[in-house]
């Protein structure tokens, strides 16, 4: 059963709808759908405003939009490796050398879909079995709350619950997770190329299902309802909730 995020979203004042990333055999339960059109291949995040209107982007191995999404979400390469490295290093300046970019490409593997559709859009309670990750689109204050929440159950010495890895925007939705079964989160929307599709103050906090459940279960005994957050809200001119103690 999908966890209920309403209390969490209200507590940290998030009003941008949560976005689910699904790997599903049937796209029809996600209607209304939008797909990349033939011609210039758009970035996944060019559909951000459509997600907020309730539409779901449907990507397949035959229609995935930009070449980056084809590579990282489907393992489909549209250009020779050396051309890709030259583009990323010489044209875009994303690594210090060709050698470093080759090493990174050797190390970072594409996502391997389980089904024929990758779907990105509003959460669908009835499609929870196919949910792979959930993206919160938040400002800096809200991001700090979610990072704190991700560390709430974290024990010293166990794998870091939050990472901020290098990669394309679409990579930050799926491929950069090494373990979908554990509570993990990453700070996303840090790809320079895709940020023009988002408001300037917004970053992403993308989580696995296990982390989503942990965040949704944060209770009144947690930091969400304690003085640090109320003080920050007052500093921002937002008032603050009364203590339940």
C-alpha cells in the first residue's frame, strides 16, 4: 500500500505535486499521457509543467526523447563512444579530461528497465507496485527538512542515506540509485542543462520507495514539529505551528 504523504507535505509546506517514476508493463492506467514528438528530441524535464497539470510522460525504447534519456534510461546509445566523450568534455566541459569521462562512463551503468514503459508523472496509488522512485521538488529550506528526515533512522557506519552524485537530470531519477530496496535518497535537478525547465529556487530530492515510506511515517515526536523548524518558519515570515508538548 502506498504511504500517505499528506502530513509530511503539510508539515514542510510543499505545494508542488510529488512526481512518481514508474517502470510498468501497461501505460494506460497513467492516462492522460504525453509522449515525445518526432523531430528535435526534448529533455525529459521539458515536460515538467505537464506533470504538474496531471499528465504523465511515457517513454519507451522506441520513443525516449533526448539521446541522454535513451542512453541512461534504456541503454540505447545514439552516437559512438568517443563522439559522446568529446561532446561532454570538449563542448560542455563536464570533466577535466577525456580519460576521466571514459572512466566515469565505464563505472556508471544505465538503468535496466523491467517493463516496456518508463512513466514520469503524478503519483498513482493503484500503480504502487511499479513505482521505483519519488521526486520532491523543493526549495532550500524544504530540502534541509527532507535531508534531516532521511537521516532520522540512519545509524553511524551504515551506507549514506543521501548522496548528491554527478549525472544528467534523467539519471537522477533512476540510474544513480544502486539499491532500490533500501532507504536511499539523492539530491537532484543539479544538471545544468535541464535546470532551465525548473524555477530557479527549486531542487529535487528523489527517494526510493523504502525512503518514501520512512519520510511519510515521521511523527509528531520528530523534528518536523519541534522548535528548529518553527523558528525557521517564523524567520521566513510563515508563522509556525504550535508545539504539541
